């Protein structure tokens, strides 16, 4: 028997509705590390996969948005805990995907976990900051409270495959939205690993759905989908032509749009609350005083 061992080549799947289906297209693409060495195959999401992900996100929205803010905070914190447990796997994925040293990969992972915990802390506080009682000329209580937008399509950053991913997904789900995420095309491994964390955490199936593939191909389907309520264009930073076409498609059903930046942001900077408030609606209720 030969001592030469043939490597078992991994082919990663999509993450839709809490399960790991193969792409409906049957296609995959090669993922290399930053030195050009083969790492794995990733599923190439199709239009049907995108539609299935939207259906899963819509199905999960009612239950997720109805959870208490405190419970959503607990679930995000649990994701952070499981990421800590899988630290070696994330570090290796970051080294392969972003060409980081082990020390730098550890630091980026720390920032990603801390970012999750930071957003978890906002779950039961964002209403206090952006809601309020409004002064009116009459015997009424007039109260404004934020509510989640619904299903949000998220184009994840192409360069920052983990910290950037967390920084666009966490603010959308902590406020009660459900998401369909298109991962970095060339650097999907951290997103795939993150999906495995979601599957073993307390996150209900369908709250986060992760598609691997080209944003230029998948995003137009999501931007024009009439059951998608909002879209985050961060993942097409710098591509003015594509970003503009997606904004036009999103206008058909008045989607909320987080516009594409000129360049990918510094994800280590203070995120602020804009990423949360972008995907919130404000409901104002009038109620007679004394009734």
C-alpha cells in the first residue's frame, strides 16, 4: 500500500433556514488562500437559492421580531461564546482568507467577538435612545417606538471576511430583522465557519441565511425581490455602476437602502448606532389620557 495520502477536499454548502443545502445549481467554485493554494470548494448560490433564503428569512421573521430584546441579546451573546470555543478554526480561516499572521488573526477574532457582545448590549437599549414620548397639543399620549423593517439582504464586505461580516449582520438581527447574507466571494471561509456557529447556537433557523457566491450575480435578484424589505450594499463598495443599479432595483418596493461606501470602511472603528437605525421603522401611537 502506498504511503501517499490523497487529501479530502472539502466542498462547503450554503446555510439556509438552519440547514446546509447544496446549491440548487449544483455548481461550486474554487477557494484559494492568499498564496494561491487550494483550500476548499464553496457552493455557488443560484437565483433559486436566493429565493429559498428569502422564504426562510420571512418565515423566521415573525418569531424573531416577537422575541424580547433581552432574549435576542442572550442569543447574540451565545453566538460570541461559541465563537470563542471555535477559536482555532476561525484563526485558521482568517489566516487562509486574509493572509494574516496568527497574532493578527487572533486580534481580528477578538474584535469580531467583542463586536457581537457590543451589539448584544444594545438590544434592550436602542428603543430608549431612538424612541420617546412626543409633546402634543391635546389630552393624548404620543409615543414613538422603533420596529424592525423585516427581511434584510446584506452584501457582506469583500475584504474583511469576519469582522466586517459581523459588523453588518449583528446590527440587523439584534433589532429583530432577519437576513439573507451574500458572503465575500474570494474569502468565504470565515462566513462558512460562522454559519456552523449559528447552527450550533440558539439562533432560530432562518434568522441568518448565508449564501456563498458572487455579489454581482446574486445581489440583483435580492434587490428586485418584492419580499425583501431592505438591502445593505456595503459589499459592493467602490463599484458605483453596480451599486446604482441595485438602488434602482430596490426602489420598486421602496426598500430601505444602506448605500455602498466609496471604499470599504475601517471595521475596527467605533461602529456607532447607524447600522441599527438604518433598518428600523418608527411606529407612533396616540392614546387618550385617562382612558
